[in-house]
C-alpha cells in the first residue's frame, strides 16, 4: 500500500498594525484561487484561511506542497495588507468581535450551534492518509485512537485565549469540545455498525451529512482517507511535516500488524481521554498513562517508545529524517512552549503574535 498523504492547515489572518485577527473579506481566497485553484478556501470566520495540499505520494512531496502553500498565501496576504500566522488560537483577539463568512452552510451551523459556533475561533491541522478500503480504514482508526494524545502533545500550540495564559499547552480543543460529535470516538466493530450510526443521525436530523461528525479521527465521508484531526496547527512547516510523517508511519505500522494477523489492543475511550486531557494541559512536559503497565510515564519517554514502535516502517516510507525530528521537537519545545517563553521574556502578547508570524514563514 502507498499511504498517500494530504495536509490541511488553517491560518490566522492578522492585521500588521494591531496584530489582531482581521476579516480579509475573502480577498485572500479570491486572489489565491487564481494561483492555487481549489487548494485554498474560506472558513466560517472571516479571519481564517484554510489550505490543502494535493494528494502527495510521500512525505517529500507533502513538504514541497506545504512550503509552496504557506509561501503563496503569505505573499498574497502581504500584497493585500495582511499577515498570516499558524497557531491553534490567537493570543488576544476576542471571538465576539469576529465576523462570520456569509454562506448558507455556515448560517445553518450558527443557527443550530449558536455561541458554540461563533466562539469556535480556532486553527487546526488535519492529516489525511489514503486508504481506499473503508472497512480497513475503520479497523485502523480504531487502533489509531490510542496514539491520538501522543500526536496532540507534539502539536500543542495554543496556550493563550482572549489575552489570558490559560495554563494549557493547547486550549484549542477545550474550545472545540463544546461542539457535538467531537473528541475521541468510540470503537465501531464493523463498517455496517458505523454506517448504521451515521444513518440514524441523518434519519433523526442530528446531521444532514457525515461531515458534521467532527471527531479527532474519522474515516472521511467523501475521500478514501483516514483523517486525523486532533492537532493544533503547528508554528512551522517542519513541525507539520514531522507530525504528518509520524501519522503516516503509525497507519503503516498498524496495517503491517493486521497483515501479520496481529492486533493492537483497543482501549476504552474513557481511558484514552485521560491521556488527551494530560496532553492538552502539559504538552510534552507531563506524564501519560501506560495502560499496559498501569502506571504514569513521562510523556517524552512515551514518545521514544512511539518512535521505536514505528521504526521498522519509516525507511520504506522514506520518512526517517522527518520522523526522527520528533527528538529535536522534544528538545526545542512545542509551539506552545516557545510562545510561552516569548511571553515570559517580554510580558507582551504583541511580541508573541510577531513570533508566530515569523515562525509561520520559517523554511519558505
């Protein structure tokens, strides 16, 4: 199997003067469509731009695509008098002041979800791994759930919310948790069981289509992919590529186990949620639960065990260098750690925004 890749990132549109989030009134999207066609799109809030790579055959291609996207969107934004930033939340902008994009789909979501939707001013990374067989994708999704907190800890990049240090390394998922059908999914024992669940939600008007299932991982309703959605958008391209490479390697490893008639233990959602909470609160600096040993272990030790687990598939995927960058990230700290360090040094959230916009363009 090839395990092709697709990456989606959501960027902040920032006023270079005030450093506040600002509506770009879809100007960036309209301009970007001339160069990038359907790789850029509007989001519910007018201060958000979303980009998506084409289908990439490997991590090198994904890296090249993402570099082009960040560079292009930044140049277009600059030309229109804006800057872009990659962080899970803006350090001080208030959601109450942000405009919603006029669109029947967004109007409907706001009508249903009210302030839950209006306050959902957050920026994520979604990674797609190509799997054409939906039953296989579901099997791998069940197993991948265990590793979601590890990926989340690595991506933490949203310590501030509306001018406050929240005490979390990732506050983004605290904001998103208010939505229905979010978080770690439960286990589905078969594709028919999953489809029955979706059909019941549609039939009872909970949703009108399965895209409104916003779990941290899902089989994509329209693309032949498994989609990991738990991560904050990372500060740098390199961090996004590292996390993407780890996700691809996990899918490949779990697929390899299945093809050897081995299965990864499926843990209860309630247990995985304990690790997710710790990952959001402490990032890489805390401890997670090793469910097998029934004890706490330093998150960085657990990350080393994760690297060991996927070690036998990374060379075939051509991603050893990218995966091993996890160790550099553990030394350097996540985006949240670095944002907090800037704030500690300057006591100035404007300086934090400047750091975010600089880091967003690193490597472009």
